[in-house]
């Protein structure tokens, strides 16, 4: 299992910040789950795309520094470091 890193805080999750994006599942609430890395960072993560979360649950998304970010404590997906 991965290490949850975003249970109680806002995480930048805008698709514009990510690369090597691969869908790996869908949560019970309908959020697509992806594995990805942030541009220029080789660490792989599992989580969601804020752009998509905003369509299902707009109250779980905010804007920080011009990018969409997710309140992971408001959705049924955890953001995890996977490698």
C-alpha cells in the first residue's frame, strides 16, 4: 500500500502540473483514479485530477497559485506516493 500524504490538506492536482498520467481505477463515488508524476519530479503518485473532481464535487476543489487543488479529505480517494 502507498503512503497517504493528503488526508487533511489541499493538494495541487491540476492536470497542467502532471505528466505520464495513467488511469488505474474509479472510486465508488465516480472519481477517476490515476497514477502520475509532477512535471520534473520522478516520484509516482496515485490520486485524482482536480479538473475532473470539480465536475462531480465542486466543493472539494479550490484554486491555489492559479492551479486547481483538491481537498482530499472531502472525496473518497487518498493521494498516495507509490514509488
